[in-house]
C-alpha cells in the first residue's frame, strides 16, 4: 500500500523541533491509551465489535499515532508512507467496518492528538503541530479510501470469477456440496423456480454492458447470474415475474441470432437440465428460421431430435406419444391418418369410416391430452415428429402394434 507523498514545499510540514519530537515519542503510549478509550466512549459500533476486530482496529489506531511521530520527525522521508499504518490490517479492516466507520475512527484519533497539542508542544510551535496533524490526517483518510477501493476491486474480480464457476457448474449439470457452497457465496437467495436463457452475446460485452444487464434483470427477477462464454451469453434467472414480458424484454439485450429459454427448474442446484435444454435448443434453432425470439426449448423438440438430442426424443415420447396411446377413442390412429392425408377432415373421416365431426372431436381430444393442437401447422409438425419418434422407441413399439379401437 502506498499513498502519494507531498509533492511540493507548500504541502511539506515544517521542520520539527527536537523537544516536540521527544515529547511525542514519550507520549505515544498515553496517546494510544487515550485513543482506545475515546473510541470505546464515542463510537457505539466499536463497542459492539468482536474482541479480535477491536484488537485489529486498535492496532491500526496505535500504528497511526506512531507513524505520525516518525513522519513529523522526518517529513521528507518516505518512511511516513501509510503502509506502516495499515500493515496487514486492510483485509481485516474492510471486513470489520465500512469506509464511513473507518473515517469516523480516523476522526477520533486525530481529535485525541489535536486535543493534547498543548501538552506536546510549546506555545510557539503548537500551531505548526496542529497543521501537521491535519495534513497527516488528510493523507490517512486518502489511504483508507485507497485501501477500501482496492479491496472492493479485489472482491469484485473474485465475485465475477466465482459467478462464472457457478454458471459453468450449472451448465455441466453438477449437483454437489461444492456447488451449494459456491451458490451461497455469490449471494443467491431466491427459492423460486429458475430459468436459463441463452443466446448470442453483443459485440461490446464489456463491464458497462454487464452492469446494464444486471440492472435490467434486477427489475424482472429476484436473483440473476450472468455468464459470457465466448460468443454466448447465459442468464440464470430466479423468481421471474410476468414471464412472457420478461423473456421478451431480456431477449433485447442479447446479440443477433436466436434466444432460447429452458423449462423452469425447481432450484438453482437443479438448473442443469434447463440449461442443457436451452443450449440444445440454441444449436437446433437455425433449423426453424421462423422461430419466435425468444423461443422455448420445448418448442424446438423436433429440431432438437433431428440434431441428435436424446432428451428431446424422450420428452416427445413421454409427453405426447405415450399419452396418445393411453387415451381412448383411437386418438393416435386418428392423428396419424389426419397428418398423412394432408390435414383433411373429410379424407380422414373416409379412411376411418367415421363422420367428420367425430374426427374434429378426436383432434380436440388430442390437443387436450398432449397440449399440442393438430389444427395448427407448427404444432402438427411437433405431433408428427412425436409419432415417428414414438414408433421407433423400444418402449412404444409394442404399444404401437396393438390394434386401435375404431368407433
């Protein structure tokens, strides 16, 4: 730690007289004792500190007085530089008290020394000693501010690295005690469901952009983690309110290209599958040029299957194919015929020997059972992919061979 030394004669304290220096040296112990007593008397927060914290701060105060004596004796010497004051204390100091409280402590130390100037110097040099005390206190205050600024920069850099580690662990699907401790360290407090959004990062993904991103997400989510991995931007969002609006608003902060959000996860530790689905969707999104921005990873099931995503294949079987087979009224057979006959109600009715209204009813039932509407082209494509995947799946093969019930 270093603080700028005096740069001009106007800023250099006057030459110290030897009698005053001797008195200062002889009274270092008394001044230190008086300072500690005054700290305990005038600063309630000081009295509430733990013994080790009080000891660390008391040491800073005592070193400050001792360093002032050395500086007063040799004002042009670099020995007065305030590394002597703080020593190994900066870390402990910034953890124990705020900068405001540190300045209060400095004010008390200066006041104690200034009040005892008549005891420490003759009348002819008292004004000079007071001026030296004030100049020295100014430099101590600058030094304290520098200590806190450096500590804040170090914490900020460490927090950024720790956040990147947490995001990377989530993307890899880790779920360990180490991940939980890291999550606690980054200050994540939300207990609401978690969503992961991924997309391209802007060309200027600098600190200013990240700060703006945090401000935007702070208005929309309870907690946020930000990760930038090359050309990709990752947002881990906890407790989103008004999801439709939030997704649209946040997508504007991404760079060009698709933006995909994964399904909600119960907690941050369990957000791995949501992140993996979002990244799989981002890879497959180019196969659907008309996809909305942002788009849900689940809306990209067909494209994800074709790109080799086993998770999407399983989801299609479990969410669509298996429920269709388990439903009554031959829903799977009706859907298959409807899709293969060009989405024609009349042709499907003739193929199945039923009335067209019966086909309509069954297609509405397909929508009720699966959540996907075969009357809409995009959703019909999802349903058709589910039929194909389900027929190829070992678990669905036997069920597919059962004759469907015709009405």
